[in-house]
């Protein structure tokens, strides 16, 4: 058990290291003089020299690479010139909104996807079944931010039920952004879970439970659902990662001051350290969630535990 | 190895199977799939025709900014006989821009996925066939690639590499090679244990020959199914990137850049968002129908991790 955890942790660390290296290489790849950019166009040559030395731009690349990695381990992600503050404080202030939205959207996804899958498997081949498959296909054929724009247009601009954006109106500000993400993801989850449950319903234990006199609805919820859900944990973890990225885009639509909006602003101003800082934080979230999901499956499912741990 | 000759296949041909009873679930599902693939192919051929024949099909010059195309308020115009899908904020014909934009978006996505598929195939096959640590390293690399949120990676890459089609293609390849390598690996690991691979080896076939001649044909069907799905997902990526102001930029028209530049007007002129979205939706539906249809159950040897890889790509 501990050997597996150590190996898994190692992979997580290596992933983060690869991300950080990628970030470093991307910054290196930017044409232009970073010292001149920091100093501004009117600064004297001496000032630029001083900045170049102070930030270590005159040191060899490998030296800067090592010190960048060391900086990253201290969560020092550099300076966001477009915001005139360190990247760390921008992210620390705004990541809360993004994480809240992501978690709410994830819960929404489960609340939509799971009951839908259970309901639809009792009606295989009938209208409800086909509708789920079609609806999941339709919502995944357009980018999520368009779903957001559509909801915004209908419910905020036309009907005026919800605010047009921002987070000033309490829970009402969160309804549309969460639905925007939760509905498409919930439909897709429902569809995947449906396939998984239909396979599981063929198993002999379902016949046995029926023969013993259990009601089908109870078997579906109590036996078939957990058995079909656990193998999907790694899918759900990747889903969470996708959610985080999707939420970042949806924030732009709904003007929610999370890291997605920061990313949008950073792209407009070409603030590379902020862009890479946000990508690194997203990577950290994704790696952590994947790790937790893999460990959770091992904790929950004895079959996987035996297969993985020998 | 004469078993690949045309003469042999004739011997192996199985006579027509007796028809399954009416309404048998398997038959019906397969029928639906086949219908889906057919619809997808028709849609795709239509779109491909519009893309290839863009100069002939487009009624106007997509780059020409017309004063006559602006409304009385100096903004876009709604659809009319003169401008079938209306005009954009600079008085350009939306229909023509859409026709040319589809060319850029769908062409770039198809090219990027073709490259990503080749890279994924090579890495997946090498990782599956190598018994040494090298294969392991390749697969760990793929796992790392899968763990990076695709849209953010693409956003970081395109913002550093600058706007334009080449940087978009690089970003898409960087996102999509990993899941495709995963799919290849998952198949190849199973296929390489089959007796015919053993037979080829005992007949003296080398490692490369086994990979290319024996294993690849068994990997391709499922890999191409995922490649088809990925082309659609890549188009979704392009639209998200364009919306964020990345990738292909004005004045070049692409689905993403049209969505991005239409955003300020969408309350009064929803068409600027809706029409590109519909065209994109048509394309993604076509690739999805084809991809899903090709991914029939009997063709997938290994499940499990593949689904996870597939979900990773959906995280748009």
C-alpha cells in the first residue's frame, strides 16, 4: 500500500516539475528583453542594466532554471506587471471564486447526472433514453461558454431573473454560471454512467437479488449504482480538471472575478508570468484531484486494491 | 507472409450471417450507429465541399469592410437579402466570413489532429513494444500530458507563440497527442499478446515489422475513431481560444475569431454568435457521429483507461 502511494506521489511531483519546466521554457521563448519590459520604454540604459542584474536576467539559463524551480517551490510565481502586484497575491485573492464555482458545478454535475442515469436505465430504448443520449450529444457539440451566453441572454437580459454578471447578488449570481457548467457536464456524465450501469445490470447478482424478492428500483440505487460509479472515479477526477478550465472561461462570460478573468486580462496585456502562474495553479489542482481520486478508488474498491497492490 | 494476399481473404470471407430477429437490441444499436455514421459523413462532405470551394460559394469578399454593410447606428446589420446572415461590426458579410472561417478552423484542426495522431501512434506503439525502462518513461510522459488541463495549456502556448494558424496548430498538437498515445498504447498492449504476433515473431519478423505490419492494423480502427472525435473537440478548443482572444485573430476569420469579435454585439445581434455556433455545432456533430459510430464495442479491445483519456479531451 505505502509503496503504491509513494509511487503515485512521485508521479504527481514529476508532473508538477514538468509543468514548471514547461512554464520556464515558455517564458524563455518570448522574444524581447524582459528587463526593458519591466523598466518601461522611457527608462535609462542604466536602469535597465540594474533591473537585468537584480532579476538575474544576465545569469546563464540553467542557473535561472534552477532558481525558477526553487522560487516555484516557495509559491513565488513572479510579478504580474499588468496588475502591479505579485502573481501569488492575485491568485490568492481570486482562486476562491473559481474553486467555489468548480465545486458547485461538480456537485451540480453529480446531482444531474446520477439520477438521470438511474432513471434512464429503467427505460432503455424508450423516449427518455434516446433524449438523454441526444441532449448529451447536442450540448457537447457547442463550447460551454456559448451555453452560458445563451442562458445569460434568456434569463438575465430578457427575463431579468438573474444578475447580468459579477458576484454582488449573493446566491443569485451563482445560479447561471453553475448551471452553465453543470448541465452539459451532467448530461455527459449521465450518458457515460448509463452505459456503465447497463453493463452492470447484466450481472448475475442482479438476477439473484430479483429472485430473492428485492425491488428493481432498490437494486438499481443500492447495488448497481455504486458498482458502476466506482470505476468512473478516474473519469470524474479528469472531469473535475476539465471543469476547472471550463469554469475559467465561463467566468469571463459572467464577469466573475476568479482566475479565469485574471487569465483573460493577462492574455490581453501579454502578462506571461500571470498566465503561467495560473496554468501552474490549475495543474496543481488537477494533479491533486487525480491523486485523491486514485487513492479513493483503492480505499473503496477491494477488487482494485488487490489488482493494484498485488 | 502470404496471408495478406487477396487470394487468402476470399477464403476467409464469412457467408452472410442470418438476419437477427426484428428489434433485437444489438442489431438495432448497430443500425443506429451505421445511420449515425452515414449522417455524419454526409454533413462532413457538405462542410468539406463548402471549405474547398469557398471562393466559388462565398457571395462576397470576407475581408472587405463595407460602409453599406453598417446599420444606421454604425453597428452590424441583421440578415437581409443583400446580406444573408447579416454583417459584423465592420460591415463585413457574415456568411462569407463563415465560409472562409470554417476553412481556417476545420482545416487547422484536421491538420493538427493528423499530426497528433501520428505522434500518438508512434509513442503509443513504442511504449507498448518496449520491455525496457524507455517504454515506461514514454508512458509516464503521456500521463503527464494527460494531467495538464488542455485548454489552459493551449492558452499558455498560443499566448506565448503569438496569434496565427501555426501557433494554433502547435497548441492543438500539444494538447491532443497524449490521449491519442494513450488509446494506441491501451490497444497495442492487448494486441501484442495475441497468437498471431507470436507467430510473426517466430517466423523471424523484426520488432519494427511486427509493430507496423501486425499491430498497427489492429490499433488503427479505434485510433481513427478517437482521431475523428478529437477533430471536433479541437474545433471546440479553437472557438474557446478565439473567444479568449487567442489563436487565429482578426482580420483572419475563423469560427473562434468570429465568436470573439461578435461578443460585444451579441445582445442586439445574437446572429453574430448563433450562426458561427451553429456551423461549429454541425461540424462537431458530424465528427462525433463518425467517431462514435466507428468505435463499435467489438473493435475496442481494452476499455477502462481509454474512457478516462477520452474524458480528458472533453474538458474543453
